[in-house]
C-alpha cells in the first residue's frame, strides 16, 4: 500500500517542506522546498502566507501522514516565540486538513538519517541526497530537514505496525 507523507520544518522566514511517498518499503521524493515569507511584512501577514502556501501543498499532494519538528530550546527567546507561532499555524493547518501528525526532536531526526543525533546539517543533506538518489544536495537545509522528518514518520509508522 502506498502512503504520502509530508514533513515540515517550522520557521517564519523559511519553512522547509518535503513530500515523500512510501510504497512497499521504497521511498520516493515527490517534492521539497521552502515556504518563504518576506522580512519587513507584518507577522500576521507572514503567518497567513505560511498557512495559505502549506494548504496548497496539502491540496496538491494529499498526504496521509505528517511530521513536524518539535521546538528546541533557543537562547534567543524572541526567535523561539516567533518560530512557535509559525509552528502553531502549521499544526492548525494540518489539523484543519485532518492529517495525522507525528512530532520529533531535532536529535531524533538527525539520528534517523545519519545514526548520530548531533550530526551537522551538511551531513543530513548528504544522507537525504543519497537516500532519495537526488542529483544535488537538497536546498535549503530546512527542506532537507523536512524530508528527514518525513522519513522519521514513515519509520515510526512501520515500527508501530510491527509491534
């Protein structure tokens, strides 16, 4: 049975997304990229842009499962609060579309694709390139993280089915 999974790496300026398909254990990358919102635009407008663009991706690819990165402690409280607001919009958009959600920490995501929870972003990008046989490193790195989140979701689903 085939399943489409959406991974989302929250951010305000750049929200990474990756859509993959799992079919009998074979993973295929359908699309990846980032939703960019322009600096200098009001926070409310940027959050609305994020909501609108994520809805377009959901409508086009019809994912049956999603994965979103959990917030990690950030020394810059202002940045953390802004990312938390973007994450809230993402969670609401997924809920509105009735897409089941799994959440993972950054360390879980890195461990899932590199076997090392403290791997640098370039290592995650290189592994994503290899896993999906991409011709180049996925850019921006937020998109690579989103693809890694989708891999976490499919691996978690498979583990849950086996238990």
